[in-house]
């Protein structure tokens, strides 16, 4: 019984997440997609920082009860704002007669076939599964490597937990600006090449790092910040590419199509994150970082194979 509220809340949150993405897909014009995803990604990251460290900071002052009342109030305000927003009512309530008359199938196989028939979906499907594997492994394991190499937990907490998050938010913000001037695939290709270079530098540090050297510490911190910056930029551009792909689908399946891609994106990251610790224990840090390098190189190759019609 204790777990029911927790699981229920997670279920409702996921439905809300899909609804928000569906709204974004329908409302954003192609030239607005980059900015829209910047707002979503940066808002999510800032919200995570405030709701995590921020609320924990004030919890001792206001107490658990007041904390949850404050969170509930925020949710109620957002719900009322959404309910009273005219553009959402116009876009979703006043559907065309043609769309209303179309029958929705509940056959999973037919749904999957329809999703995969959307132009660019098969390339995007593979892309979202592999694009962060090498980066995710390096971001998870490099701080642990630095701890094993006698960098203090306090130093890592400041640089990897706070400063690097700032670089991640900066990268996500710049991603939207770049997409307003260049094609998404062009921005992604450049970012992937820089990320591959940054990961090669981290792999070098795994072999050469000594905790007593200030130069090596500075290099390690620089590599952390750059990887978070590029990771944030790539995240914004990735969600924009997913949205471009979804906008090619029939309007009645757009929310399903985007949530399908988003689920695969999360699945790829989480699955590898769950396995990467065991991989490091098995083959060690040097060999693991070579593996991360290969995975990142594979993602670069896949980006170069993007459909000609891709945005």
C-alpha cells in the first residue's frame, strides 16, 4: 500500500510528459523547434536543480508539510494556467471533422507499423538508441575514476555537480540558437566530432592522470565541463530532430510517435548506465574508455548517414 501513491504519481507524471510533448509538436513551427526544445531542456534542468538541491536546502527551515503544500500549489497554478490557455483549447478541442472520423486502432503491431512508416523514423530510432552511449559511460565513470585517483569528493561535488551542470545548461541554451541559423544535422555532426575529441582527451587522461598534479586536475576539470557543455547542446538538438521527424507523421499519431522515440531515447541511456559499472569492474577504466570512444565514433558514423531530407 505504501508504494501505491509513489507509482501512481510516476504514472501521472509520465502521462503529463507525453501531453506536454504532444502540445509542443503541434504548436511549434519548424523554425521554432530549436527554441522550443531549448526551453524544455533548460527548464527541466533548472527545475531538477531547484527541486533537488534547492528544496532540500530549505526543507529544514519550512518542514516536510510546508514543502509539499508549496509543491502542490505550484502544480495547481500550472494546471489552471494550462486550462485557461486559449491556444490549447483551439488546437485540441476544435479538431477537424476528418480527424474525428478516423478510427484509432489498438493493435500494437499495426501501431508499430504506422509509426515506422513515418519518413526518417527508422534512422531516428537507431540514432536515439546509440547517440549517448559513449557519453553516458564517460560521464558516469570519469568522476569515479577521479575519486579513485585521489581527487577529493568535495572538489568533485563542486566541479562535476555544480559548475559542470552550469555548462550543461549553457550548452542546451546555445543548441537552440545554433539551430535557428543552421540545419539540425549540421549542428549535430559538428557537436559529435567535438565530443569524440573530448572523449579521446578523457581517455588520454585515464592513462596519464596523477592526482598530485595541478595541471592534470585542471585538464580533468576542463574535460568534465566541455563534455557537459557538448552533452547539453546535443540533447537539445536531439529532441529537436525527434520533433522534426514526428511532425512528418499524421496529426492523430504525433503524440504516440514522439513518446515512442522519447521512450527509446531514455531506454538506451538507462540500459547502458545500468551495465557500465559492471563493464568497468570487468575490463578496467582504460579498456572501458576505449569502448566509450568506439561507441561515440559509431554515433558519428550514423549521423553522417542521416537521410538527405532530414532537417
